[in-house]
C-alpha cells in the first residue's frame, strides 16, 4: 500500500513587501536582490498575526478539495521550525484550529527541507499501515527571525504555508521513493537560536545579531547546488526512473540561481522546473507545497506525470521525493 497526494492548498499573510519597499529601509536595491536571488516581493507576517491561522487556511483549502473534513484525518504532520511554542507542537496548534479528532499530530524540524522530510515521514507511516488519510503541512515565518537591519538575510525570506492531503492507495500512483540526508557538522552555515524573540516586519524592536538568522550564503550556495543535484539523481535512480522521464521538478525556492544551476548539472531543460520565488521569496518549509499548489493550478501537472520535489536547508538537511501523479 502506497500513498498519494489527493489535493493541495496554500496561504500567505496579507502584507506584501516589494524590493522597492526594502530599498526604503535597507542599503539594498531591487536590481541587486533580483539579479542575485530572483526575488521581487515576499509576504510577511505582521506583529500579532498567527502562522497557525495561515496554515489552517491552506489546510482547509486542501481538505475541501479532497472532499474531506478535518475529522476524517488520521494524522497531521507539520514541517516547520516556526512554532511560537516549544510545546505544544505547531501540528497540535493546527489540529485545534482545524477541529481534528484525537489523532497524532507532530512536527518535523528540517528547516527548508521540512516539507520534503514531512512527506517522506507520512508516506512511511502510511505504508506501515496505520494512517490512511494524512494532512502534511509545510509552514514557516522566517521573516520574524531575521534582523531587519541585516540586508544580507532580510531580503531573502517570506512567510506562508502549503498543505497536502495524502491518502493510502494501492497501485502504481503516489510516492515512489524519498531520500533524506543531513550533515549536522555543517550546522553553522545556517542557524538561528530557538530563544530569540519574534520581531515582525512592522515591529519597532529588531532581533539582535546573536539571535537572528545567521547564514554563510556563498558556502551554502555551493553545497546546496551539489547536494540537491546528488539527491535528485539518487531518488530517481532508486525509483528506477530516468531523469528524462521526469515531467516536472518542484524545488525549494531559495535562490533562482541555485535552481538553474541544479537543472543545468542534471542536463534538464528549464521548462521542466517550476519556480515562483519571484513572488514569494524563500518561505522555507512552505516553499515546496506552495509551488506544488501553484503548479497544479497552472496545469503543469497531469495524470501519470513523474513529479520530483527537492530541497536543502539549515541543519544542514536535504532530500527529495519522487511521485507518480
Ligand atoms: N543588497 C545589496 N548588496 C548586498 C546585499 C543586499 N541585500 N546582501 C549582500 N550584499 C553585498 C555583500 O555585502 C557583498 O558586498 P562586497 O562584495 O562589497 O563584500 C556582495 O553583495 C556580495 O555578497 P555575497 O554574499 O557574496 O552575494 P551572493 O552572490 O553569494 O548572494 C545569497 C548572497 C543570495 C545569500 C546567496 O549566497 C545564496 O542564495 N545562498 C544560499 C542560500 C540558501 O540556499 N539557503 C538555504 C535554504 S534557507 C533555509 O534553510 C532557512
């Protein structure tokens, strides 16, 4: 028995911040941000807004499209590093917001690879038999963890949530294989302390350098390209799929140059990748499910297509899922 994605949903906060808006508060330019990252705008949480509510909106959309109610779910798995509480978990807060039954609800913390990890975990549990209908969410709000005076990180991140409803199903469709990797020894390339205060875009307080996201961007860039290329090849060959058979890659949207470099190294045409980083920035664990939802909406995914999801993030963590749609 395998697992299949039955439906998807997405939601973002209502505040959209353009590169031009950032020019007003930072020593940066639209041209720099656009040419180095591909980002033109991002959505950010304002002070007092809740990421759980955004995730609930994405989840309700996915549930409605699946023709299911929250009470029909057997489990909730949330890929996130943005819970406002050490406990309850983000998934438990989401369970309450949705009014789901007394089901297991748990978080998977893998930063930007959070959704790819969460999907693999849900698929594994569904194969082992107990879970039949699972809500898998990717949600993050890294804009509340940057120092808004640090131009090297403040321009990169946006907030949001994507959700999928997975159902267990016999037959050739669904998740064919997942490969997950991590390298804890590289943790210092990208990190943020768990204890720092939230500082939203519109807050007067600024997260100080010690507590804010710290990133060694150029080193991370090189490792991201190499590791995502490798894991993409590995998951495809593990599933017995030739790279040429892949219909669409839906990657984590951290940097358009990373995405393009990976596609080039894989020898795949840019028409085989879905990107939306221009409008969202790096939404961490939310980026893959938001992009997946948009790809479906744009009619880029069809019955029986081979779709590949990949991501790399803080930890370091990286991974890929390959799916027959
Ligand atoms: N505006 C203008 N100039 C800037 C800005 C900015 N916002 N930020 C940095 N600069 C300057 C730097 O100060 C530097 O100036 P200098 O040459 O005078 O010293 C110059 O631009 C080049 O800086 P670099 O950091 O070398 O720029 P780079 O081309 O590497 O781009 C970036 C930086 C976009 C961060 C890139 O390295 C990157 O995308 N790295 C990978 C990010 C990633 O993959 N993250 C993983 C997922 S995220 C997660 O898990 C949460």
